C-alpha cells in the first residue's frame, strides 16, 4: 500500500534562518506531488506541485522553493525565513486518475520567531 | 478560475444533532468534488467524493450529493458524535485545470456531549 511521510513534524526557527522540509512517498511510482500551506485559521493554499523529477510548478510568488531530486521525494526550502512563513505545511500525492483525490502526509508545523 | 466557497465556522452542535455544511463551487470544466476532514494536529484525509452530476458520496454516516444545477456539494450527517469534531474542507479537482486541487477555507465543527 502507498504511504507518505513528511518531517520534521514540528520546528521553531528564527527569522532569517534556512528551512528544509522533506516528503517521501512509498508504494507508488511517478506520483504527482504537492506542497500546501495552512495558515492559522485559514484554508489550504497550494504552493507547489510536481508531475515528475525536476518539474516544479509554483502557484504563488513567495519566499519558498521546492525541488524534486528523486521520483518519490519532494523538498520544500527557504534560504531566509520570514515571520509570515509560519504555518502548517502539508505534503500530498495523487491528483491523478479518474477522480484526482489527494493523500496527505502528517504535516509539519513551522513557527518562525 | 476555479473556486470553492464553504460556510464559515465554527459550527457548534450538540451530540445527535443534524449537520449541514454548505459548499458551492465554480469550475470551467467537469470537476470531481471532495470532502476532506482534518482532525486536530493531523493532515487531511478524504471523507467522501463524487465524480459526476447526481452522484452521492457517503462515508461514516456523512453524505454529499453532486448538484450540477446549483453547483453545490453540501455535507450532511443525521446524527453527529463528539468524535466528529474536526475541520471539514470542500474541494474540487478539475482535469481541465491541470493537476491541481482547489480547497475551500474549511469549516470547524465542535460537537458537545
């Protein structure tokens, strides 16, 4: 069966520090991969999606970047964090096939101080 | 572009009450519609889905019917439980819009014993 994992689960970072969140999927090949952000009390904002290795589409101009170095690995990064980067980050795979449903990781809560 | 609008929360109900969470959408194509649920501190998980007009999705006592004429996908449950307390997200995935899933803002449900 397919599983998705992301880490770290929680992190507290100072403003201006770098960020790396990692997501891996098992049990499937060539998945579509997504990064969403959920700010406090708000809905989900699509940040990036990828349909293959090295293929990244950005939805919103921002202080973040994404990379897909391997088929089932998706990384969210920042060189210098801002206060506004705080939130709950969710990785997902899916969006394909007849229905396009998504399968989410456990989430990573980032607090920038 | 595509969008999803759902009723604002929070919604507070007593146990065994009837639940309705309204959701309407706009889409240029023929989307699949979803309800996802997020329990505290967790990622999202699919609750139910419908892929074409008049389809009814159902799971765990929750139901929603794809109404093309009113562009709606309202979530209902006849008798809620304390364990149903969570945030509920309405979403659409439109193949003509690429591989992206668009989410509503989410509705927080509190169920009191």
